[in-house]
C-alpha cells in the first residue's frame, strides 16, 4: 500500500473516530452530573421530516431548562489554504468548516425544537435556552473577532432564528475538554459555563483563554475518562519498554 492510499484509508476513519471520541468524553463526564441527575447525554439520532431522512446534531445534552446541541467537524483546512494568502481558498475552506456546519446545526436545532427528533425522555417544555456548539476536532482555526465578523457576514439572519437560541460557540478539542472537565468536577451544567464565557471579555476568543483566567490551575485540565486513558497508555508503554512504573 503506497503512502497516498494509506493516508486516504486513515482519513476515511477520522470523522467517525472524532465524533465517537467527543460523544464518549461527553457521556463519561456529564451524564447525570447535575445534583438532581437531570443531565442526559444523547448521541446522534436518525429521523424523518416530510419523507426526508435526516440526522440530529452529534450530541444533545439535556440540562432541564438548557439544551446544549453539539456538532463535530473533523476536517482540516486544506494545506494550500493554510500556507497561501489566497482569499478564495481561505473563504472556501472556512465556508465548509464553519458556515456550512453552522447552517447544518441550525437546521437540526430547528427540527429538535419542533419535536421532530425522537430523543428518549427529552421534554422540550422546560427548555428556555439552546446552546449550539461547533467542535472543530480536525485542526485549529483560531478564534478572533475577525472570524466572528466573517461568520456574521456570511451567516446573517438565515440561521438560529428561534428566540430560545443563546450564543453560538466554536471550540477546538483543546477548548472543549477543559469546559467538560470543569462541569464534571463541579457537577454543574455545561450550559452555565458557556453562559459565563459569553458574558466575559473573552467571548470572541478561544474559550480556553477564559478558562485559564476564570478557573486557573496547574497542569492540563482533562475529563477523568481522558486522564484515565492517558494513564493506561503510559502504563502500557512502560510495560512494553520494561520500565518500572513510578511509585504512586
């Protein structure tokens, strides 16, 4: 198998793996994490509207009055868009990674609020706010005010028109994991952290900037399941190399 075929074979799994990872992290950390046990985490669901088969957002986090809807994009900006100052290439790449995915999330959100998506035990009656979150799992697109101006210009008023929609959030895995870790540690709703972030001066910057100031601590901030995976991998590596594990 040549390198090109090997790369194509690998990248064919990236989308499914990225989505599965984000769903697993969210479920492990947040399922029932509120004191009254209301937080329910749902994966994507197939549903039908007017004879058309559709898929829900990749994750729905039911927190009672707040509903967090998460869409995962695992692609990377094409190499030429990253290295060349070519406006058309950059615009096309951002359109695919951000605008198209936000439009997709907006349509799915509208279907959720219309009751078309059969999430188990989801009661839309108490829902007062919906938090759309786009997770860029495949590579970094740095959030800056100029990016949000681009989003506003190209998205306009054609998406997220329901009055219950709260602020839209764009995160990478380096943003998402700390937010989930804080919610897990404090047994508090993720939506509350999103509200605090959007009320801060960091709201047009990567959420990890806000996390470092609002929730400072030493070392990486990871959900417990992720930290456990790191430890298991390190222990396996030490065993294979014949290195004695460090004492607890």
